[in-house]
C-alpha cells in the first residue's frame, strides 16, 4: 500500500506520495491519475452540482486499486486546492474510503482548526480505519487535551494500535489526567477479569505514571463494567449507526 504515514510519524510528503504512485501504478492507472490531476488543477473549487475532481475521487478505487486509492485521493484533493468547506462536503457525502482520504489530507490542506469537526465525527464512529486516520498529525496539532485523551482511549477500546496516534509520546508525557483515565480503565478491565492491553501499559508508561494493575483471575464475575472506560463512556457521543458502513449515500463507487 502506498504509505501515507509511518506509525506515529509526520504525514508523508506529497512528493513522496506522487513518487510512490508513479512507481506503483500500472500504466493505464497512471495515465488516468495524471489526467485526473490535470483536471483537478484546472478546475478547482465547485462547478455545478458536483465538481469533476469529486467524481474522480469516487473513481479512484476502481481506477487505481484499493492499495493506492488513499494516496490518489489525497493528491487529487491537493490539486483541487480543497479548503475546509470543500473537504467537509466531500467527507459527509463520501464513502468511508473517501472520508478516510479526507482525514489523511487534512495536515496538507488545512493549516488551522477549521476541520476539527471532521476529526471529531470520525472519532464517534466504530470504523477502526476512520479512527486510525483521525488520530494522525492534524489531530495531534489541533485537538485540545480533553478531546485528545478521549481519542487515545477510543483507540484502546476499539483495538486501533496506539502507534497510529501522531506525537503520542510528546503529548502523553507528564499527562496526569491521561494517566488517571488509563488507570481507571485498567482497573475496570481487571475487575471484569479481562486482560489489560499492552498498548494501555505502553501509553501509561509514556505518561510517567506507575504501571497498570495486573489482570484479575478469569473467574471474576461476568457482570463487571463494560470494556469501554467509564470516563470515555460518560462523555463520548454514541457512534452514528451508519458510520461503519462503506455504502455511499448517493451510490458513488469507491
């Protein structure tokens, strides 16, 4: 897959994405991609009910394959000079694959916090691919401490590896409130006889706090609390029912 970002690292440069695509795409896919980039650059913004570059976003998976579709879409969004308003429209009208590409494009296209509602929306879903894309460099730069802590907890209880969280070590260091939340979550799991995830222990160590308690015996009562931490359950909105689906509301292909 064309790498958009190594775990915990800054986003791949646009030049690096283009080089990977030039090397990895088949000849017909590369020709389509080159034409689509030219169209997006020549006709940015909105033209009519839907812009030509938005149609190309929908075609990217079929034309270039799922392995390269994210990178293709990020570069098309950049060529179209999509601003926060355009990205918001694409996100809410798009498939899950298109939403993920929008999230990956944010650090390249939106310098300020204007697109934070998209990150927050993705973090309310149970689509682990969207959650992983949402905790990238844009979130690291713009989420406030409270929202960022809950994003880390969301990764833990949805099974998204915490390596996906950009600048994890920097933001977790010395964060006593994050340590408290993690310790509470570990205690809930221990009381329920569930294993404490190694990722939780890793993040707790990054905060500088004491290690999480060890897991309780498997004979612990089954009526113990849910695996989601109470601190996250109490403040995080319920996931939208349709966010885990890749079906497009208007029948666009991915």
